[in-house]
């Protein structure tokens, strides 16, 4: 009986982690793109 609740908690944690990683990835991609532009301009 204890295995079912733990699995549910793990699934919820995994889903939450995936959502956080997805959001952070989108934000990081945008910020990285901006940083790349800035670095390129400075290099030139």
C-alpha cells in the first residue's frame, strides 16, 4: 500500500521538475541568445 502513494508523489515531483526545467530552458535560451548577441557585438 505504501508503494502506490510513493509512486504518485514521485510522478508529481517528476512532472513538476519537467515543467520547471522546460520554463528555465525557454528563459535560458532567450537570455543566452541575447548574451550571444551582446558578446558578438563586443567582439566586433
